[in-house]
């Protein structure tokens, strides 16, 4: 079953330094953990990754005329698990590229 959400989440990307440490050498940037509804989920696998643009008909007149770049967001479909005793699920994590804001868009179990 798949459920849609628009819940804000906090995401740590792989390769992000822990406080006081430098960035890792591989510069990977996929989500490695996310905090949703007070629970920490650890990403076990990246299933897919793509970039989506907002629909042109949903934008403002200035966006249609090219004065504002199209709104894009990065989508990561991941398999993640909250704790050792829970079962893994599949989640779509969306990142607004302009604002660097993350949202959990879908959960499949």
C-alpha cells in the first residue's frame, strides 16, 4: 500500500560531515538518514533518483515568460528502517533544490 504525505523532514546526506569533522572523500550525496515524526530512519538502499520540474501551467505568469527559472526538486526513492525491530519500507524523499527543504512525499509498505 502507498500513502502520500507532505511532511517536512530533516535529512542527513551521505558524505556530510558530523559536527567538527571534514567532508568524506567520496562526496556521495544521497540521503543516509532522515527524521520523520520524531523517529530516525536509516537508509538501507537507494532504489532510484531523479529530478522533477513543476508543471508549467501551475506557475506564475513571470515563470511562464521565463523570468523565473522552473521550480525543480530532487527525488530519492529509498529503502529505510526505523530501529532494528521495525521492518523496512520504501519512501520517496523530495528536496526543493532552490530552498534546500526536504519533504517526505510517499511511504510504501
